[in-house]
């Protein structure tokens, strides 16, 4: 095990002089240093956008050509790179999740309000809507007597009492 730990220690021997991050090879360090220098030597001749790596430029070029080589066998959506397709596939871990998502594309709205006839794709949205008619406000402020139909509205209201200001201007 001592030999293994020595090998592990020796693997990261190239260190960034700007921030101290260690990398395993000189090429990786040179590429990483571009974060600090802002250097982007690969420029798109179509729109002028620049990249640190040639592979990123090549991927970007698909935007201009419209080329989408990677298709999802679940929903038919196409992607310019395999990694984008892989990320998309991870979005739906169950067939049920995929079926729910597909309602966005199909326009299916299986939940209809008996009171006003408005339809919804998702049960949660339907339940919140029904509260408009019933007057139910299940979310009560712990600081005062105000009540809300949705938890998010209560959370926003409670910031008045706590003084929390989660959004800042850049």
C-alpha cells in the first residue's frame, strides 16, 4: 500500500502558480491556466465566439450548421454532442417521469377543474388551482396570521419578518 500511495501522490505534480490547483499532466495545466489568463485561442469564424479548446469550438460549430447527430430514442429530441444527449437521458430516471415530461410536448392535460373547466398537465398544478375555488390556504405564516395557497408564496412573505434578501444586484 505504500507503493500505491506514492504513485497517487506523484500523479498530481503540475501545480498552478495562480491558485495552487494540482493537475496530472503539463498539457492539462497549460489548458487550466487559460482560466486565469482569459486566453481563448480557438475562435468561431461565423460569430466570433472564442474557446479555450478546439473540441469546444468544433461542438459550437454545430449551432451554425444545425447538425444534430445524437437522437434520444425515448422522445426523439436531437443533440449536437453525445454528452448533451447523455445529460438529457439522465433527466428521466423512470418511465413515469418521462411520460409526465412528454405532456409538455403533446399538450395533454388530463386534470380538469369541475368549477371552471380549466385543464392542467400536472396534478400538483391542478391541486393548487382548485384552492382558488375552495379558498383553502394551507400555508400559515409562523410570525403573523396570513395564510397562502402555495408554499412558495408563504416563503416569500416570511422574508418580511426575517429580513432575508436572497437576491443581490451584480
